[in-house]
């Protein structure tokens, strides 16, 4: 092609200034406000407690000691952000033996929150050394099933409709286990658990490629979780933990496929750089979370109705102040959800149909780079919330007061340094 011919076929893109291109229209503002109205995200009780790595724990004065502290901290987050009404609980870490569910509900209510997803613990007891639902010993599989059934019943008692299952099951060496037999044990146990669900309860099946098992994890990816959920029954869905993928995996495509199959039950949000790092959402790759939200908004626009998805946080705030880290996460989630709501899906479909790939991609990029802070502030003001929840938390003195009180209580209870790696 001659230079002259090239010049004729070239069409310059519209040359509006960037600031104008990035300014949301009134239709976009409405779409964002509407999206924010329906967005809720669940905080994990364990995000407020002292956690660490396998090498040890560093303690914080203001970290929650017991369930009351955790619910109080979650209450502080919800008071400031207005979108975290429920708290995920870990049965073994949060419930004292014989603790009455009604008391726990009352406690949550006192702090302005509700009990959310119930997370059974199928990895900490000694008998789970070689697995829970995949354990070669029938009595261990039965004990694991009993614990899951108790968790399902606990969910019914505290009026929570989500039971969230993550299995540490797997084998560390080739030849150690019969991979197909373990699959069958999983199917049997999941079916048995599903039979105990009440109407309205959902069983979430989470997957993770490796860790703690380093050879073969029993539910290692979304396809395996999908098959397991299908085998369990109609009330079982897949849970996508954003940190539970190999680095190059296209998570938003997994999300799109699960949505299309009506098998997406929920998310555990976090970010990572290397593996399952449990870092703050969006701290490493906010565009990843934006793309996930884009798929959900696109699906909603197409179907005219938002899918029922449980948005949850699963992070360990090992060295950040816990409540600050949680508020930061929630604000980031809202911001990315809002940005993704800027995309005009009808227009995008036209561009896709005309194979205008650069323009289609630009729609996503522009939405991602648009500053939605003024819209978020407007939404917060309309809902009687502080414009900047993190600044408001810092001003409140909550952390300092909790630190002083909990430090003294820890001393009185004789709670010393946390457990180490060995
Ligand atoms: Mn998780």
C-alpha cells in the first residue's frame, strides 16, 4: 500500500480532551448509583483476629480476641461503609462449645450486623491429616460430614442461608492416594450434606489449585468444583476465591461461564502477587477485579436482572491494622464495582459486532480510569454515611480504645504470644 493510500484509509479517532471523555454522563451516574444501592459485601470474622503465616504470628493490641470483638469490629466497618451487613464466621474459631445460636444472633444484632456464611473447619483437627471428605478412613469422612451437617443446622438456627465449604484435602506425593476413589468419596459426602439443606440454603464449593496439598488437591479448579456442586444437588454452587488460581488464569472468563451455567454462588475476594497471598483486594491488580465486575454487569444488563451472588472478603490482614484494611478493601470493592457500571453494554455489543476491537477495549479502559469518587461520595451522603469512611474511622478513636481495652483483657486472660511455626 502506498503512503498516499494509507493516508486515505486512516480515520483519526475523535479528538475530545481526555478530561471530557472521562466525565461520566448523567445516565452513567444513574447506573453507578443504582449499582451501589444493591452492592453488599460480607466481611470475614477472621479478618479482625491475629493471623500470620506458617512461620508465626505478629500480634496487634487492637486485634479481636473473641467473637464479640469480631462482631463489634465488623459493626464499625458497616456503620462507616453501609454495605457490609453480614459477617462470615468460622465454626471452630468463633463458636464456643455449647454456645447458643440465639445468643450469637443477639450479639451480632447488638453490633448492628447479622451472621453471614457459615464456614466449617475441615482441616485443623489432627484426624484430618490425610483429608476430610477425601480421607481413606471412613470414620474420618463420617466425622467431617457430621461437622458439615452441624454447620448446616447452625446456619438454619442463625438464619444464614450460606454454608461455605473449602477443603484442604489432597495428597503430597504421587501414588499416595487413589485419585478417582477420593473423588467418589467427595461426591458421596457432598450429596449427603446437600440432603440436610433447608429450602433457601446454598452450599458453596470452593476450589484451590494447591496448598496445603502440593501434589494433587481434590478440588483444584473451577471445573472440578462445578462437577462436585452438580453431583451434590441443585442448591450447590461454585465459590470463586480470586486468590485460588494460577497466575495466568483468566478469572473473568471462568466467572462468565459459571454465570451462564447458573453455577456462580459467590466470591472470596482478595488479591495476590505469587500464590494464595490473601492481600488486600485490588492492591496488586485492580483491573482484574474490574473485569470480573464487568462480566457481572454485562450479564445483568443482558438478563435484565442481577444474579444472586454472595460477595465476600477472604483476606488475612497479618501486618496491616485489621479494621483499616477491611475498610480499605470494602471501599476498593465499591469503587471497582462502580467503575464497571459505567460501561454502556448496548454500545459495547455494537462495537463487538462490528469487530471494532480497539474501541471496544477502550470502553473498558476508559471506565476503569474514570474517577468515580464524586459519585461514591454522593451515594454515601444520600445514605447518611461519611464521605471518606477510612478517614472517619481514624478520627473516631475506635482503634486506640480497642487496643487499650483488648491489651488489658489479654493480660488478664493470660493470653501471651501467638503460636509459632514449630
Ligand atoms: Mn477462600
